[in-house]
C-alpha cells in the first residue's frame, strides 16, 4: 500500500515513516519544513518520495494525494502558546490545510484519512480521566483548530462516506522531538537544559500534570486506525492513562541524567491546561492493543537518543513499534 504522511519530516511523522518502511509499505511525504527537518528522514530518504510543499496549497495537496491509498495527516502548526500569539496562521494551517487534505482525499477515493488531533480539545475539565464521550471545551485557538478538524472529518464521513479517524494525542514524546523551538514540548526542553547544565524553566508552579505518551504508541495507533476497516468515523484518545506533574517529570529526568539542576519557575502561560489525563480504554478495546512502552522506559530511551545526538553518534532510534 502507498501512504501519504503529511508533516512526515516532523517528530511524530518521521517516526511513522520509519515504521511504515519497516513494514514494507510505500511512503510519500508532504512537508514544507517549517517545523520538520530533512535530517529526520536522512536514514530513509532514498526509500521515500518527498514533496516540499504546504498543505494550505490545494494543488500541492492534490498532487501529493494522487495514487495513495491512505493519508496519515500529521501536518499542523503546533503549540498552544504559538496559537495564542498568532491565531490566524494556526487557523489557516490547521483548518484550511486539513480541509484541503479531506477534499483531495474525497476526490481521489482514498481508503482512509487519519488526523492527528489533540487532548487540548477537552479543555480544563475537572473530570479525570478525560474520555472521548466528554463534551469538548477548547481553551486556545490551537485547540479550536484541532476540534474543527475533527468536525470536518465527521462530516466527510457522514456526508461523503470518506472513511476518517481522529487520534487525540496526549503529550507525545520520544526521539526526534525538537528542543530548539520556543514552542517545543517540555521533555526535550528539560533534557537539553539538564545536559547543558542550565536550570529548566517551568511555567507556573510545576504541579500541573500531563499524561506523557511515548511516540511508539502514536505510531502504532496511526497505522492501526488506517488499516482496520471497522475503525471509522470516530475519535480516540492516544494516552497511557498516567498522571505526572512537571515537578515529578523533572525529578525523574534528574535521576536518569544524574543532574542536580533546579527548576526556574516563571509565570504560567495563557491557554495552558492545568491537568491532562486521558483514558485509553476505548482505543484498547477497539484497536486491540495497549501502550507497550511505559513512561519511565520512554524517558530513558529518549534521554539516550538525545545524548547520542549531542555526542554526534548515530542513535538507535528509541524503542521500536511492534
């Protein structure tokens, strides 16, 4: 089968590409390299087709979709803080780009479109864990764009019978996650700061909690969502069902890295959710598998990967997806 992975040069997208190739699939990547890197695909570049283009351009998407069987739509402008600072661009990329993908997929008779959605759509509900049946309550432009994408998927399934699935990611982490961006996720930022002997920055008091999920689970969920014919027209949490504060995360990383660096606490950021903890029961029930990499295992593998990068060695690539 031929897969189109939009955003395939990014953190999650490149891990998906690698796994698809290991399974013997054909892969095409569409990426404008605004937040992804060609270096993420360096080891497989000769085995894939790469289109340097933007999902906001309809005809570029039309070209990328042609001849494919499945679309794993990872392309997006990530980050809650970025969307607070620039809601127009987040809206354009995440909503208009997704609509382009869906319309081109419909016209090309794609077998299924899988969307990378986000746990941010739930908002700051006091009810935990967050389940798919809960009413969404987005608190940021980013969350609104992801929820709108889900609504478009639902409409394209019900109106046009284009098979679709949305995956709500809960704080995915692992190899290839970018620590350099101002909007990078907390784990690569913490690891990089500790490795460089700097105090990691925590926005707020550090008692906000997250359900950190290793990237291997997101990769497996994407491929299963695409290929299981009875999985269609719904949204699923991609979560490990754990709840860890940022202070706890930092303690674990300090222990792994043998560091004594203290945190620097700064003012909490607008749009950030206090507690995010997801139930993965529906995915386990309907997909038939649970996360295979624990939080602690994932942290150790991620630290090893970043350490190898800093030492200019070729990393092993983390824990493989089964």
